[in-house]
C-alpha cells in the first residue's frame, strides 16, 4: 500500500521544492511521512528514485532532532551498520551455497559491507545469475526454504527474521491503515492504536525513551572536545613588561589577543601561533619594516586589538590578530571600527597569507602604495565552523582583563633547543 503523504517518489529536481513538499507532513506529523526510506544512493534505485535517498540520511536524522519530529528513522552507529552489513553479506553468501546458486566470493562480501553503491561491487557472471534465478523459480523455492538454509548455515537470528516476515504475510495485519511492526513483531495500526488528534497537545507526542534515542546522533561531538587542551607545553611567547609608545617610524606592531599563544595556541585553521607570528614578522621584515609584538589584554575584538596596537606603534601602523586567526591592519588616526585591511576568512589563511599581511603592514608603515592582500572566499565557512568559532571567541573573552595595559612579547626559545 502507498502512503497519501506522497514523499516517496521523486517530485522535483529542486532541493528547495522537494523540501517544501515534505515539510507539510513532516512538521505537523502524518501517520507516515514516507512509506519507506531508500538506504541506497538514488542512482541505484531502479524503482524510480525517491525524493530522499541514502545521501540525505544524516540531514534527515538531524532535522528530526532539531524539530522534535519522529519521521521514522533511528540513529545507528557506523560500527553497528558495518557489523550488520557484513553479517547480511555473509548470510547471502551462505544461502547461495546452500541452494547451489552461483557462488558469492569473499571479495563481494567485503565490498558489500563497505561499498557506497553498485559501482563498488566486483562484476559477476550475470548470465549465470539469470539462469540460476529461472531455475530457482522452477524449483518453487519459498521464503521458508530461505529460512531453513540460513538456519542450517548458522544464521539462526536471520532465519528467525525471515520466518517472521512470512508470518506477517500470512496474517496480513500490516495491511491495516497506518500500520507499524514493532520490535516484537506486533502490528500497531489505526485499528488497534489510533492517533486521536483533537487539537494542540493531543495525539502522538515524541517524548521519553523514543525522544532520547532520536537525539543520540552518532556524528554529534561534545563542544568541549572541539578545542582540545592545547594550553599545555613549552611557552610560545614571554611577556616583557608594559608596552610603551614606540618612536621608530619603520615599526609595525603585531598586536595579539589576550589568549593568543597561551590559552589558545592554534588558529581555527590549525596553524600554530608560533608559526603564524614568525610568518607575520618575516613578512614585516620582507617589506622593510621592524616588527614588534605586544599583547592587548583589555579586549577581545580584533578591531580594538589592532587599533590599540596602532596607537603604540612608532609608525602608527599595526597588524592585530585574534587567537582564531582573524586579522586587521590598522592605523592610529582611524576610528577603531575603520581599518586599512580586514582579513575575516581565517579558516582559509595559510602561513604565506600571514606573511603577505606582514608585508602589507610594512608597506603602510613606510608610506608606500599598497595593493590589498588577495584572499579567497568561502561562504559556507561560517556555517561549517560556527560552533568552533564561538568556542574560540568565548575562550578569548575569558582571558580579557578589563582595563589592563598592553604588554611587550617576544617569542620564547624552546627548552628543547637550548
């Protein structure tokens, strides 16, 4: 039986229109959002291809959790999926052997356990398979024969599942409206378990153990684990007292945030702060300037970090950088939220990028004509890294000391190199 919700067969090639069609049943909750869900990529679905396929499973599970909707699919760990797929492939291999069908090789079993689609499977003698299928039908092999073959070959639990399917076909209770077969093989339907909706707050409610299960997504990461514990180890920088106003007109202050190279030691792009500082300072020297590193402790905003640095710089030019890697080239006579160059795509920056920033900062300090540093753009970076960005900034702000003066820094010499 088909389901009136109609989200099974593909309705459109537009991702937006497919989703719009789905949400009318997904959010208020129909008896079934779909009558089934393809666990194969659409290219392998010879039945016509569903609106949603294996490639959408993670998103489907996430939307269930985000909207607290039971749309029929439960999270399963990758380890459990691999175990079941391998067990199933071995069961097929055993049935083929027991029924004297063309053999299934161990190579095919391994590919079936981990493959993405049919293109990952070794080729077979398809003519022999067709002949064997015709012969199987001629022998009138039934589901009961399959169950007996499985049991004979040591797949008792799979045999019981196949036999249970045959019982359901005989009883036909699953043909009742809105039927669901539970883990014990009992059928719940609109006949014996109606969803009596009589207004807001009535009818089926996703709660209790079922709700806990649908929230347990296997790909969820504890936010506390995203940053790791990288504050330990040899010091990266050493503080040398209060930072004073410089008088060297070729000076470029490199102003770092309150947690830079201390509570946080890597950018969001996993570049070590030591390497970033060295690259910036090398770039300043490449451009003819003199680098001077200070830590701004009173704020975590990169604009104010850079502006505080510029006011300390003998040239009036500074390059400010947050611990996550966002940077600004600033000038002392500008307002804090103005700047010469802003580098906001920190997930994309390399050490050469930071070296180029240093060169440009030196160019501004020396009064040269400067072309902006070329930067790449990734409009999805914010969505991909919003949680890590937030956590990094939170750790930076925790290190803020309101009213504290900036301090001079210099790169530490590792103990191991002495």
